[in-house]
């Protein structure tokens, strides 16, 4: 449905993108990010009810700015919600439109997008995203972003396996391993009763990692050394000297053992460095286990137009890794 933001340029059109707008979205993506996005990638992100692609258009039909919304199953203090994740934020440089103005196409589009988020599955309009410092400052200036957390990178180097170490082996998703992952996710969720965390069950791992149209990931199952009890699942990207630990599904008490097992796996597989992105409170918790912990440029945004108590309650309370992004 086409909307007209109050006070905006009289001819500005702000609305969710239609299928026929996909060529413009792809062209703007390539202009801004300097590489193409495939139709398969857009389908993976937005199709089949997984999200919406929003834009602001000039009267001649030119797409000026764009922001995507990916709907993410999450738990907010143990309650299921459909959080709105903002991404693919882009503005054309061909027609500068005063991004920092309160009634710029960018500001009008984000306000309309945020106003559309309250629904029975997300009554508090919980939103998040990973803007850079620069994008966050812009969003804060015009009142459409609120900073709620930030991201740190924990780096790990190889460690030679000890005798009788926990095992860390590749695993594929089948009926048995999916049941194991769902049990591990349930235990992880129980350890985060007051936090915000995206659902990490087997169905999510299937869509996010196994069915990704461009990247390839490896799922590793860590088992205890004696009883072979499942301790957790790791998701890794990369095969060279530097790897990325995209995701962890495990009770929090098991994570030190998983990180140790991941370093031993890194040594066996010829890697030299393993990077793990974590939001601030969990980065602080697990930093003593890493070789280094450094703040990244990415901050976590929240919806400033929603209930104020949500911002207060969940300040620095997200569990987020690079797997929660849409671009890693």
C-alpha cells in the first residue's frame, strides 16, 4: 500500500516493494555496495513471508532509498516474538536527498517502516539491525534508530588437542541430529530467560546455513570426551587460515568447552585464526577465553518509536553473533 508521510515531499512514494521493483532494488544494491545481489539471494531474504523490501520513490519511479525487513523468530525474556531485523539499507548517490533531514526520503521511509511493525506477533515492535557507527549516528540524529548494544570480535588461535579431548566433528542435518539440535537449543533458551535471542532450532539452521544460496558453512557437533554426550553445535565459515565462528547452539555453561574444542579443531584442520562476533555482555563474559577481544564498528539498533520500557529492559541484553546478520 502506498503511503504519504506527513510533511514529506508531496510527491514522495513510500511503500513495500513489489516483485516488479526487484530490478531497481538490485541496481541500487550494486551502486551502493559495489557488488551484485542475485535474484536467489533476494528470494532467500524476502520471499515466502520471510521479510519485506521497503523503498522511497520519486514521481518518475526512481528508487531513492531502500531498507529491508527480515522477520526473525526470537524470544524476548522467554516470550516468542517475530522481531523485525533491518538490513540492506541503501541510498542512491545519484540524487542526493539530504539524508540527515527530518523529512528526507530516508527518514520518512524508516518511520513508515517502523510504524508498520506492531502486530500480534510483535506487539512491542521489537526491531534490531547492525548499522555502522556512521549509519547509527545518522539514524539517531533523525530519531529513527536507538543504540541498544554493540558488537565485539573475539579471536582464537589453534590449540593442540589434549588426550581424551571433547570431540568436534562435522555433522549433517537429519532426523536424529535435528532432534539433538532442538534439545540443545531448548537448553540454550532456558539459559537466557531475561535476554533477547533469535531462535536457533534445527529448522533455523537448515534455512540460514544449509539453504543459503551463496555461502557454504560447516556444522560441527561437539560431544563430551567420555560419554559422548552432545555439548553443542558450532557453525563455521571458511576453509583457509582465517575462519569465522558464525553461530553457537549450546547451553551457556558448555560454551567454554565448545570454544576449547573449536581451537583444537582449528589446529587439526590447518586454520590459524577463528573469529567470533558477540554482543557486549557476552563478549565480556567469554573474552578471558580468547586471545583478543576488540570492538567492531557495528552497533545494534533498536526501535526508538516503540515502548520506552523495551529499550530499558533489553539494553545490552541481546545474544547476537555474525550468524544473526544477513550478509555474513
